[in-house]
C-alpha cells in the first residue's frame, strides 16, 4: 500500500488557517461538529423522455458520453428496450455495456402508479414495480421511479393518499432487499401538489421511499418554492427531474441554490420537452447551463 506524504508547508499553512478559524468563529465550529457540512455534490444526467426515446442503447450511451452527461434514467417503452422481458443474458449485456462506458445507469423510469380505485389494477402495478426492481438489480441500476398519477373521481382524497402510501411502503421494503430505491416522482393532477406529496410520505414512512423533485409549476404555488421545498426536503432521494434549464419559466437558479444549501448529494436529471435535431449539442448546452448554476 502506498503511503501519502503530507507536504510540510501545506500542513503548516492549513493548520494555521484552521486555528485562526477556530479562534475567530467558535460558534461555527460548534455547529459543524454537530452537523453534516459536506458540500453539495450534484451531477447532471438524462431522463430518456424525451431526448433519448428514439435511441437504441449503444447510441444512447454514446450520446451521453460525447456530451459528458454521464448518468441516465432509462424509461420504459423506449427504443433502447430495457424491459422486464429481457433474458438473464440480455440483462448481463446491458450491465456490461454500462460498466464498459463512463455512463452510469442511475435507474429506471417506470409508469407504475398506485392511485387507481381498482384492487386488480393496484395489485398489477405493485407486481410490475417488483419486476422493475429485479430488472434494475440485474442491469446495475440503483432504483425505480414510480409515481402517483392523480385522484379518482368520487373517491375521498384521504383514501387515495393512504392507498398510495401503503403501496409505496410495500414496494420499498421489497426493493430494499435488492438494493433498489423507490423514487417517487412528484406527479399527477392534484398529487403533484407538495402538501399532497407530504401527506403521502407521512404514510409512506419506509426509509427506502424517496421524493424525486419534478420541477412542476405547482412548486411555486401556495406558500411558494422555499416553503414547498422545505416541506419534502427531509425525504429527498438522489434524483431530481428538471426541464430545459434555460427555458426561462422556472426559477432554476433559486432551486439549485436551495439544493446547495442542503448539501444535496445526487443527480439532477434532464427530462426535456423539446426535440432538437442535434442531441449532443443540446445536451452540452444544458450541461453548461447546469454547471453555471451550480458553480
């Protein structure tokens, strides 16, 4: 094992600075001793809806590599074909393809939802989620994105919220056995309101159920972005969805500031709405905007 030799001059300089800091601001030192003061570590990735939906897997990885957008959430029913129907050998091939590249398979973007007032449909979505969990475990991902997708007519909201929460606890416990996080996208008519998401997570109390912030217009309503952010921040996972960062309609600079303030550790993932011809150039532009916002 190699032993690292500490440069004496650097040691003296750093020691002097640290001592001065301790003498000058003891209250800060005391707070640091009791709190996690890691700097935020945010990486930029791609959700394949929409910019990657027509790419096969080799093309998708190549585009991410060329643009230095080095994380991807592959979505169901897209051309790259990462689906539960893959054989054991095909799953191993997917895992190897990512392992042999600089691109990380962050996870899976599913359409699994738990709000419907039909027990058979609810059970189907829970079982489908379990299949996605096995898929990501085999392919090398770390989680499955699911979503609430609205309220049901003539069903009390409280009942739907409770149903969603209990279903999330079930799939979270199952996913934990396979090292897969359950990432709940803030989504759906009514359910994408942050107070509703907070109510869902009050029931979905399993530690493996995590909020995937989704950059919706609803984030700015009610008490505003700051209050809505803080409402669910304790349950944040390691994925965030954003649209084009320079579209001018959402306060992304403020959002990134909030994530920096809470020392966020995870992926900021582009879920684009447009359809530029040159995806590599478009991704490079978005990565550069991201870097300027998080510098």
